[in-house]
C-alpha cells in the first residue's frame, strides 16, 4: 500500500513538473504577426525553422492581413511583426506601439486575370488597367481582398490615383471577399472573367490557376516592400522584446537575408532581401 501511494505521488509530481516545463517552454515561444502573403507564398516555412536552428528560439506565427496584424500588435497580442504596408507601419511606430521599423525584403504585386483578358488590360500600367476594368464592369468581376491587408491598401491607392475614390463607382461586380490572397485567387479561378491583385510570391505558389495568368506587371508602383518591427515593451511589458529583437537582427542579418534570397519555386526567386546595414 505504501509503495502504491509513493508511486501515485511520483506520478502526480511528474505530471506537475511536465506542466511547469510546458509552461516554461511556452514562455520561450516568440509570437510573430505576419501576413498571408508570407505564409501562402511558403516563405515562412523557409525562414522560421532556419531562425530556430540558429537561435534556439521557437516561433508561433499569427497570420492575418497587415492591418489586422498591426491591430493585434497594438493590443500586445504579438511580439514582432513582418508586414508590408510602409505607411501603416510608420504610423504604428509614430504612435509608440513599435520601437523601430527595419526594411527586410521586397517582391511585387501583379494583376491576375483570365488568359483571354476580356477587359484588355494587359500591360505595365496598373492604374490604367484598373480603370479599364472599372469601365468593363458589366463584363468582368474584380475580387478585392477587402481585409485591410497590405495588398488591399495598395489596391486602394491605385484606385485613388486613377480617380476612383468610392467603390460604388465600380459597380456590383466589385467583390470584397474579406479573405487571404489564396482564397481570393481561388475565387478568381472559379469565376468567369474575374481579375484579382496578388503578390507574385503567392501566385507562384498557387496551384489552382485554371486559365488565369499574369496580365499586368513591371510598374514601379507595384513594388511591395516588407518591414519588420518589435512591439514596444513600454506599452506591453509582457512582450518578449529580447526574442523579438533577435528575430529582427537575424532576418535583417546575413543568415536571414541569405535565407530569403534562397527561397525559390521552380527556379523563380519569390522575395529579394534588401535590409540596410545597421
């Protein structure tokens, strides 16, 4: 009986210790807020394991649109951010929610549409192409992310440059899906004469193309810059600022920049590292 009690006590202690160990391990996990473009392009599967191997710091990614990631950071729900809307990121820093913004890499946006291009938008000028789509709205559909993501914010800037400041000017065939880039591309693939703005990395990693192709690329306004930031621990003391800074230092350093440039699909490079020397 005494041996049975001792065994029971040892078992309970083992469970308790295991729980404390798991909690301790959880305390070491860096929570990274990042975008659907980094996740659906496959880039994070390249970066995060390499970072963990080099530093011993595990990472839990939270994947949302850039605007939603910034909102989560304002609440203190993430430790570091990897996003792609410079204007919103700089506002985040100015408000005191982040310590400093570092440029890390870029890719580009592209306009995807049906191979027969019924709206005749193919070319290099993204604003001209979107205006042509608006004029052809009775014959085409445009799927907007509609989710405050970096891609959505870029789209809105292009419409504004072209003089279309209100989506009602577009008509009923302007569809806001409130979704990630993969779902937006799937909707375009499933809809006749549908167009969508996407990032090149997600497109290259996208399998369900079904008659879609790149129609507009090469406009300098389509450049898509990414920034990385640490959430300000003065606002949220629980933030793992040390681990977050380690991620910033790594992804903007030699190892991280090399990992970004090395990520390719069928020989095509998806992102281009461009961190500036500190």
